[in-house]
C-alpha cells in the first residue's frame, strides 16, 4: 500500500466533513477526490469513498461518533455495541462497501492495474472499518477504534488492519480488535496515569482509579494527524512507541481495567459469545430495540473528545417506554462507573468480606481455609495478614471469574500467591494470582469494597440485559 499512516489519519479526519463529490483536494501533498458517499437517516451512518488521483487507489472512510450532531443515532449504536455486541450501522455500511468494491472492479477492467480498496476510520468509524475489513478481506488502518472483535462474527487479531491507539484512550481499550494493535504514548498519558495511581511495577491489587485516568483528549483524531493541535505532531512515531514500551506495565494495567469495566456492562452476552461463535441469531433482531434505547441515552462509551465534554448525562424526553426502561438502567450503571469515589471510599458502612453478611463471604472462607493450610505447612500462626491475603485472593478470584477456590498455593520464593479452581494437574483448571507482599498489606476494608463494587456492576449489567429482553417482541412459533 502506498498510503502512509498519517494519510489514513487525515482521511479519517476529513470524513467528519460533508464531501463535495468529484472535486479534487489536497491533504499533506496528496490529491484526492470524493467519488461516493452515504448518509443514512435511519442509522446515522455516514461514510465517504476517496480516490487518490495519482495511484487511483480508493479509501473508504467511515465517519466516527458525533454526539453533538447525531446524539440519538450514534448514542444508540454505541449502546448496542456495549450492551448487546451488535452494530446497528453494520448492514448499511456493508452495502456501501460492496457498492464501492463493485465500482473499483468495474474501473479495474478498464485500467492496466487493479484498483485497490482499503478502509479507515476513527472511533465508531474505526469499528466499521474493522468490521468491513473482516467481512470483505480488505486492508486498512484505524484510529482509537472501539475494537470490533467483541462484536458477533468478527475475529480477533490478524494483520489485515493496523489499529493505532493512544495509550490513555478509553474507547480503544474497551474491546479487543480485529487486526494488529499499535500503542503510542504521549508524556501526558504517563503523567495522567501516574496521578491516578498507576505504576510500572503495580499489581492487580495496587490502588488505582481508571476513571480518574481517563483523558478524552486522548481519543481525538487530532492526535494522529501531522499538524496535531494537541501534540504538535502525529503521535504515530517511534518515540511514542518507545515511550509505551518503557511504561508498558502501567499502560496495559489501565487498558485492562477499562476492558474490565466494559465487560461489567456486557457480561451477560460476553460469556455465551465466548462459549461459541454460532450465535448470529441475535444481531438483526435487536437493532430496533437498540435504536429505541438510543432515544433514551445521550451518554455512552465512545464520545468524541469535544462532544463528550458537552453532552454529560442526558435522557431524551420523547423516548419510548422500552427506551426509558433500558436507558434508566444504563444511566445508573454509568453513574456508578463514572463516580469512582465509591471504589475506594472506606467511610461508607459496608460489611467486610470476613463477615457473613458480605455476599462474597463464602468464597473468602474458601480462600482463608487455603491460606491457613499454608500457614500450618510453614509452621506459622494465622493472623491478620493471613486474612488480608485471603481477601486479596478473593478479589483476584472474582476478577478471573472463578466460581470456587479449591486450593491456595505459593511459588518457589513465596512472592506470588495463587488460587486454583479445579484439579491443579488438569489442563482445565482456572488460576488467579496476587503479589504476596502487596496482598498481605492490603486492608481488608479495601478488598471488601472492591468486591462489593464488582457485584453491583455485574448486577446492573444483568438488569440491563433483562430490560432489553423484556422489550423484545416474541418470536413467531414455527408454522405461524
């Protein structure tokens, strides 16, 4: 491909402007012309096909999320991706992509060389680029996309697409990607993460606040273009990649935390999806309900930076009953996730995990029994540090989705502690681990509060899914 990454970034940015067809324009020394476009009022989808005038290659750029311009359509699409793993714009985007491919094939018949078609997009537009690259076997590059590999039918990984992401962007961190992910870090990302409690040597139980670490400027397409107003230059450079590698520990921990938050919202469909990919039945049937939800949701996961600062939490007054039912639950969940004080607030009266009224007390008792067995093996009395270790192991077990704890073990130098579900010799065992020293120093109250927060998030996610299911029309029986 003759295009540079910054060329793709400039076209992704250009897609936010309404095109004038068949009129040449220049971007960073390259001349293009918009040859086709779509503006679908039913889904809010907008995309433009640009043709490079010297090589004649065609680039399809899908426009990203615009809450200030399309609050209902884009909001509904984003809610659909997070809650149900579907994309309401997917069908129309595929129709447009096929139309452009047919045009390229026709032109290729009259050209000495085949016309190459690639894709690009930012944010939601990057999601559509990943989806259509997977569907039609295309190459391309995306920028801070919400990863399409969490959507039904889209595989993870590969090298057809290069997915450029800035380290501090929460949108691109929330879902796995189709393609090769390249992470770039600005010094601002490192500073922001450090202030939020992230460290290069931090562990799973290190005190940190992913919401405080969120910087919506990191999501903007401006980060990737050559004349970036935010950074002075494109973040796509060797220095930014080297900075990521130097701070890979803290950056990956933050991005994993964002992924965990997103999974807390979509857990009810994520689990059966991972069991088997043959669940295509859900996609088209929920699009109408997702659109209804969009009328009630003016706030979702994938804000363009400037729009996110203006929108806040808005509930449309003219929403349908179904939209209200779903929207209220979504709003409640996001209110919890975006008020992180409750994550680390020890002043609230709440049961500790070593008390029977704590919902995870049974799992804690299993962890404590295992820790006390280790104490006996090493001939040391069980004490408060043993309980702290057991509580930290309970947190790790819950985060790893373990249902029970059958054994607790240490590594050779006792620096790591493990909980095991199943036979330790079995290939099907499940394991979670903690840093022993950090775990024994973590107050019981902190572990207890984290466990309560995890439980509340999962419960709210289940309520959202139930609301969606209740609003879906009954399927006709065979023969009706």
